[in-house]
């Protein structure tokens, strides 16, 4: 699932935030890592300097990962988002790793521009490193405290194999922790008089719902536990997006891996409402996986 990694770069300080993560993945998983820079036609005069920058960056990354992984670089001409999406699909990359500050900015890729377009347009999982998060340091551990939100659906469970592979890649000597969470709402919707009304669960009803949810999470955790991965299960109550962000950020997680519940239509894929809010307001590294 991480054999071929595509890491687009706009040669900014922001885009270099992905390098510790690429080093970590390259050291843990035997991968082929390709650093990609795409320059629009009006910037063609900088193509040679960009090639030199990419070569230098690729060489440094190769030195860091050693012989476990192979690092390439590529400089293309075109519209960045389109070129990234096309290249990821055409060359069958497993995952795209990108960085963003979460705002649109001149000269940088931010949500609402290239990063946002790639996330929405690609069918590949995207690992998104946020500039507003604490800067990653490998010795402190990267991608080893993983939170996976579930909702009882098969779609949400597509994130489980990715969390499992990352955890297993650490080896038995290092702690590898995955937490499965599900958020239950304290309210319900019901049809009445031709309209929907929202009601509040009683304390007994809510406890019964939390019990069923806990049973589901325990079953979902069984596969990873059988392989030696430490898996915790947590049932939360409240607004889905808010509770997921609060739990992952305050609980010390360094990766939130979740399915998008995307739907396809007219060549566009749309994020689910919960993933959309977390994408734009969350603070920790986020991996978005679209169901096949």
C-alpha cells in the first residue's frame, strides 16, 4: 500500500515538511519515492533551477533512507493539479504525500488551490502534512500513534488496512498503537407529519447505542490484535467532526486515517461532510482514503 509514493513539491519551505515523513516511510517500508515538481508554462524559465533543486532534495532523501528505498525526481510542465492527478494514476502510485498550510497563498499550495484540487480529483489516498501542526521530528515518533474513525460501514473500514500496514512496519521492538473510534450522536431524526424532527435519546437508549458501537469496534480491532498490534477502542458522544478532531489532537495522535465517503459524478469526487470539516479545520497529519 506504500510501495510507490508520489510527493509533489512546489520548492517552498512548506512543501519540505513532508521530508521527515518520506524518510520515515522509506526507512520502514521498501518504497519507490518520486519527488515531483510541476511548473506552469509561464514559469518555464525556472525549469532548470527547479530541476537542480529537485535533484539535490532527492539525493538528500536517498541518503536518509539508505538502500531500503529508491528515490527519484521528476520535473514536468503543465497545470500542477492536473499533472499530479494524471501522473499518480498513469504510473499507478499507491499514495500521494503533500503538505499544506491550509490557506491559499501566493507562490504556495494551499487548501483551495492545488492541494485541494488534488485531494478532490484523485482516486489515490492522500497523506496530508499540515504546516500549522507541530513540526515533525523523527526521533519523537512519526505515524506510530494512529487514530481511525469508523461508523459501522464497509466504506469507513477501507482505512483499516493502511493503519495496519503502518503499524506492522514499525516492527515488534517499537510501540505501535492504533485507536479505533466511533462517534454516536445524542440525537436522532424521525419522520413526523411529513417532516423530519430531531429528538434526544434517553440515557438508557444512549447507553444501549454506545454498547452496540463498542461491540462493533472490538470486532473491527480483532484482526490487528491477532498480529500483535496494540489496538484501543473508544466510543465518543457528540458532533462527529468536532469529537474526532478533539480526540486525535488532544490525545497525542500523530496520524488520523479515515475514509472520505466520497461519491463519484461527472468526473468529480466529493468529500463527505465530516472529512471535509476535518480537512479544513484539523491540525494533525491526515490520511484520506477514498473507497474503490
